[in-house]
């Protein structure tokens, strides 16, 4: 009997084809309520998800036959990893497939903030012509501080260097030699906060990074500095950020991710003109979604057929 795979979130059709061509039996059932998913999960060897399906301990209790969960994307926050480990279920993700896409959004945020693109758009659409108000800044010659130069941060470094920015970075997991090859100088966090004209965060949300950017840190940033977070909500204290923007201490900020998603409509940041945001679309390009879906399908097939564990 061939292994059975349940695809419970929207994966590209190419991914389903990869699974089928590997001889696996595939069911695509997107948008099931938790009860409905719990009722059927016992019939599957593998589960393929994006971020919508919540793989809870309760769901895993019913997953008596499940061997592997594949997350098409980077963050595995929607999977109860402890519960999966307890049940011997392997969890895979695709750390590489969306790196360029997320880094490009971070760069777009920095450019958009320096040139006031969202606020100027709103102004022109409101019938105004405020050329003086929207005088901006060049990226060229500015110092970019990148917190975390893994898969995504290192792509951003590459693009920023190409745009003639000076790049400094904090990353405790990379050697100064490897950083130098990327064209970046490693510094301590305190120095990064104080020296950077624009700061972009590329670290996961952990106990160490929760509220990493708090009121004290924001106060240490340069007057007029920009802050961008396309990583995870919860790394930035959003209320403190709203205060730092409203007081004019920070020049602008952009968030693709929020502590609570979606954020409440009366969120304090929404009243601030120098704040721009997007609805957690960092990895949402056709290219990245196709790449991560195909990657997770190949990884699931390799595990079910050969026992190979790979996070591509
Ligand atoms: C990821 O972790 O891959 C991205 O944040 C995208 C997502 O969660 O949907």
C-alpha cells in the first residue's frame, strides 16, 4: 500500500504533482476546521502545510499513523514541535526557498520608507501635490544594520552592498571571516543600534529575541533611523515603536509581521504616517511559493520512500 499524504493548506499544483509522481496517494483538503482535520488525520502518513493549519498536540494525538509533517515555508510556529517530537513525528521546513523573496521585501520597505512611497501615494490620491514634504534620502552611503545574516539576512546584505550601502551586522552564529566574504562587518548589538541609519531584523522569534527591540533599544537608535521587520511579530515592542515614531525619534518603520495577526484595527501604529505595513506577505511571491511547495513535496517523498531527512 502506498503512503498517504494529506495536503491541508494551499500548495502549488506542481507540488501535488511531485508527490503523485513519487507514487504517493495524495488528498488535498484545504481549509478544514480543526474538528474535521482531527477526524481524518489518523488515515495519513504525512501532512503538508503552509501556515494556516495549526498542528496542535490535540491533532497529533489523533495522528496515529503520521510519520512526517512538511511545512512549505520557514517558520514552524504553527506546529507543536514538542508534541511532534514526543510522538516521533519528523518536522521538516524549507529554509531556503523564500530567502530572496523576503529579502527583496525588506529592501522594498527600506526604499519605500526613504522615499515616502506609501505616504506620497496617499497624498497624491487625496488631491495634494506635496513635493517638499516628501523629500527623501538616498540609500547610497547609508549604514544598514542587519540583525541575523542567515538565509534571508545574507541575501539582503548582498543587495544592500550592491546599492552602495555600508553594511554592519550582528550574528553570533557566523565567523568574522564568513561575514567579511559577504562584505559586512560584524558588530555587537549595542553598536548596531547606535550606528545604523536603517535596521532590518532577520532572526526567528525565540525567548531571546522576544521584545528584542524595546523602548530602551529604540531610544539608543539614531534620530531619524528606520526600522524594518519582515521576520516575526513579537520581536519588536509595537507600542514602544509607535511612541518612538510619534515623537519623531525614528524616521520611519515598516512591519510585515505583527505580534497578533491580523492586528486590531485600532492598533497604535496605524495612526502614524511614517509607519508602513503589509499583511505578512514576506514570502508571498509566485516564485517563492512555487519553490517552497515543490521543495517540501520532494522532501516528503524522499523521507517516505528512503527515510532521508532534508530541510532544503
Ligand atoms: C515563513 O515562515 O515561511 C514566512 O513567514 C511565510 C509564512 O509564514 O507564511
